[in-house]
C-alpha cells in the first residue's frame, strides 16, 4: 500500500507499507523533504512498524516524536504529515485526486436558498448520496448572511437594514457577516468528505481547501495569499474570507466570499461591526466602494467566476451537474421552516 501527502508550502511525503494481522509492517517513508540527522529516517520507520491500522494521525505522529532524538529536525514536513500519508495508504484518508467533484455553476435564486442548500448538500456528501461538490452562488436580492454564532444585536442595525430593504439570514457555519447585493461579491461553497482533511488542524484545513483559489486568483492577475485563520488577501489588502461547518457523518462545508464591488457606505449603515472594521480603511467618504476583485483584475464578475471554475476543472476530476428538484424543494422548506424564522435568526440575541 502507498500513500502520499504534499505539505502545503512544503515537501512531498510518501509511505509504503504492508498490513499484517491488523498492524503496520514493512513501513518505508520517503520523499523530497529534509531530515537531520539522516539516521532518524530509520527511527521513523521503526516507530510506525507494529502500530494498529486504526491509529489516528495524532497517535502516529506521537509515536514518531517519541522515537526520534530531541534535536531531530523535520524540514519541509512534520510527523503529522507522515501520519496523513500513512492514513492515505490505508484508505482511511483521501487526497484531491481520489474524488470526482460535482461542479454547479451560478444559479440565480433567493440568497436564502443558498444558505439552505449548504445544509442539504452537506448532509448529502456526509451520507454519500452526492459526491464532493463545488457550487457557485448567485442571487437576485440583497441579504445579510450572518455567521452561526454572531449576535444579531451586535451585528445588525435594524434601521439601516429597513432603509435599504435588506433582510437577514443566519447560516449554519461560523465566521463573519456577508453583505450581499446582486453582483457585489463572489461566493462559492465547497463540500468535501471529512477524509480529505483527515489529520489537519482546523487552521490547516482552511489553507488546504483554499489552495486552489490562490492559483485561480493568480490566473486572473491577483497575487493572493492565505492569512490565518480564514482570510484571503492580496498585496493591497484583504479580498475575502472563509467559513466552515463540520457535519455529523463526515463532511466539511467550506465556503468563501470575496468582494467584487461593494457599496461600503451602505454596508456600514446595515452592519454595526462593519463600521468598526471599515474605520481604519479610509472608507468614510460618500459613495466609497470596496472593489478588490473588480479593480485588481479589470474583469467582469462573470468572467472571473468562469476563470475560477476552469482552474478547478484543470486541477481536479470534475463533472458538470445541477441541483435536483428534490434538493430545491427541501431548500424551500428549510427557508420557510428554519432559516426565515425569528427563532433561528435571533438564536444568538
């Protein structure tokens, strides 16, 4: 059995192994990493040999740490990276190329429907009735989408929301509020099985799942980088942010919103926290806009979205698909019975 794991920003780790009576055997770790002293590689192999095939990444890494000298230097990789490669060899963890992804392009609908679809598709990927899925949001009306744990009173100015006719919906994932008017930002949801982020910390899972969009941004002329915990920034400032939700049964929802052309004055009238966040960004003047994607690329929003999708298709195995009627019907039910109710929207006062 063979498993490989490429450390983000680091080196490739490969593990070849056999299984005998439920235990790891003939373990051989290799790769283009650096390890000092070089004899430590034999200690790593010996530490893994004999461990249970059910050992977690944390248990595998701990065994390696305990077996090597204190001054051992892992350069370009970590004991955790070796553990992930072992889990992949055993078929208990997966890589990008182990999956074929459903891709759903922009579909204009009530933005609250997209919030509901995050929950529905998350459950479907968790129970195996839908493959891992990348889908692009598009919407026909303004909405503020709050993070699952945000305080309504702290975030929303009711007078500003009423003035601009902007409704508020709480989503299932954490993170900050998304100020969404038609065409003002680019939002996508990526739902993957838990096995794809096996052994990664929450922070590393963000950068791991954002890696493809960093390449996609480069393709449209934006030199971007990941900023822990969950932001994406360019050389001239923040572009967007990500949020996650882990579903029982084994799926991860990872969605990203990037500003295309946002009316900052309107946003700060609707979002209380927005005033504080924008106060140091020179956005007090009338008609100021937050437009990193438009100004840095000179491209239309539709053209950027298509370029992003093409980057994803070039990197991974994909198939074009659409929402099923059953999914849309269930989403409408969830909007009516959950996401549009005061009980859900104000569950954190």
